[in-house]
């Protein structure tokens, strides 16, 4: 029994933070890296030090949230209720004590803009920023349905890639790992594929520097495309029939959503960094 509880706690904690998994975060970092200006590229190389890059540091924030920096855990998400009327102006009320992904992105940007901030403070802010811009584009990091952002909504899922059997999945970690379980692509390959489909018009329309807008966009995707079909509230009982996610859940429609979220995250991260590091 103790083992089961430990395992459950471990899984809940793990899954609530592991946004996009490594494939998603690295894909975002590659897209951003490829769009940096020479000045930004140089400044980032200098800041991160030899052998480091946006890609190599992009999952660091998940690692520290699990170990010695547990106070950073709330910085990975903002929980906006999908069953209530919301608009972008309401998000500030949801960000309790300014401890959410929106306010944290703003804080990290501020440190990077600050010419008096220490090198180590800037380095840390950059490592957080590259991760959180990814997280804020994961729809379930900006939504909740009295289910802790999908962590308490359990479904049965039949996966031929999961040993050809039913497994229990919670919506949040299932979404975080959509890419992990299905994508054949490496993050590098996937990023190149996505970069080719980003048109200059799209990129300039996406290039905004308001994390609040990015979060609100994620929230709307979660509300309209993910939660609208699902029963409301937590679904904790695991032994009932009729709560199956279809095997083809990650079909063309969801794939399109995931790819666009990753593209937008990469374009916006580059845009923000290019602004900060211009002419350094
Ligand atoms: Zn995260």
C-alpha cells in the first residue's frame, strides 16, 4: 500500500510539471535558436557558457522544481477555469500572489533587460524563460476544470504503441506526452519540419510579447478543443467503463494544435530574446 501511495504521489507530482516532455521543449528551443539574430546568438552563448545552448538548458526548470527549488513549481502554469466566463483581463486575478507562469515570464524578462542584474541572475532567468515560454503554450498549463489542469481527469486509453492494451492516463500528462508517445521525429527534425511551415505573415502576426495573451490563447484552445467534449470536474474513479479516450485521439486535429502551439512558442521566444539582446 505504501508503495502504491508513493508511486501515485510521484506520478501526480511528476506529471503536473513535465510539460510537453523533453521533445516539446527542445523543439521550441530549436525553433527559437534558429530565429535568433547574430547579436542575440552571441549574447546567449556568452551568458550560458561553453557547451550550453537554449536546447541544452530548456528542461532544467523541471529538474529543479523536483529537487531543491520546489518553490518554483507554481511558475509552470496558471489555472484558469474552463467552465467559467473568462477574458484575458481576468487572468491577473487567477495568478495567486503573482506565482504563475505569466508573471514569472515577465519577471524573467525584466531580469534579462536589467543591465545591473548579475550574470548569474541573468543566466538563471534565461534558463527559466526558455522553459516557461514552452509551458505557457501547452493548453493544459493554462486551464483547469476542478481537475488540477487535467491531472485529476483519468481515462482509459487503448494504445497499440502502449503494448496493445488499455492503460490509465490522466489528461494532463497524456497531453504533455502526446509527442513523446507518437512522434517519430527527433526534436531537431521536428523543429525543421515545423519551421518550414511557418510563413513570414504568420510569424509577424504571432510576434507579440505579452505572456498574458499567450496564456489566454492556450486557455481558449483548452476550453474549445480539449475540454468541450469531456465531462466536467474530476474523474478519479478508475474502474468504470465508458471513459475511454479514442485511440486516434492524437489525430490530424490535435496534431495541428500541438504543432501550432510549438511553432508559436518558438517564434515568440526568439522575438523576445532578439529584442532583449539587440546590440549587446
Ligand atoms: Zn514545466
